């Protein structure tokens, strides 16, 4: 049983499925929840350094920044650019649950419209250069300039 069962099902290094990660990236609330997790002693790095795209925890900021430059992470980003294949699509292709599939298509169109509205905000949150979800330096400088303009008026 031992090694053969691990090799057969590949459960040792199994990662989270793309459709679940795609759902995590769908809303601002879910992104912020994953970026700002509570301290947890059972997770590496106390659960503070988490890559949403790969669904992995890291020990420190140096490790996660190295991960962002790796092939594995870049490959995962490429896979997540498109909507993942779902079991509902396969059932609709065979003629089952067509009405349910059409409803999901309508929901997907609404979600896509919402993503287009908030695209800039979501990309800043998911930006890989800032592991904790803190606003980038360029945007904070713009905010300071806006404050100076308001104070000058």
C-alpha cells in the first residue's frame, strides 16, 4: 500500500483546484480575507504570508517574494486568466441540466460586468508585489497629492 497509493493518486502535493481559486479571486471581500488572516500557529509563517493564486502559505516575506518570481507561480497565473471548466458545462454538453447551465451563464455575465467595473481595484489587491494587500507606493503618493490639493483649497 505505502508508496504506491501516494503515487497512484498524487495526494501528497495536491494543490487547490482552479475553480475554487477562481472563486476566491472573484470578490474584494474574499481577497482581503485571505490577505489579512488571523495569526495561526498551525500554518507556516503564522498564516501571514499567503499566495492566493497558488493557495500556499510561506514562512516569511523573502520566501513569498521568491515564490512570486518562480515558474510555478507564473504558470498558475496563466491558468487563472481564463474561467475554469466546470462539471456543469460537461453536463450541459451531454444534454443534462441545460436550464441550470443557462442560469449559470447569466450569472457569469453579471460577474464579468462587475469585474470590469472594479478591475483596477481588484488588480491592486491581488498584486503580487505586496503580499499583505497594502496599497502600492505609487497609489499612496497619489493619495498624498490629493490631500495636499484639498488642504491648499
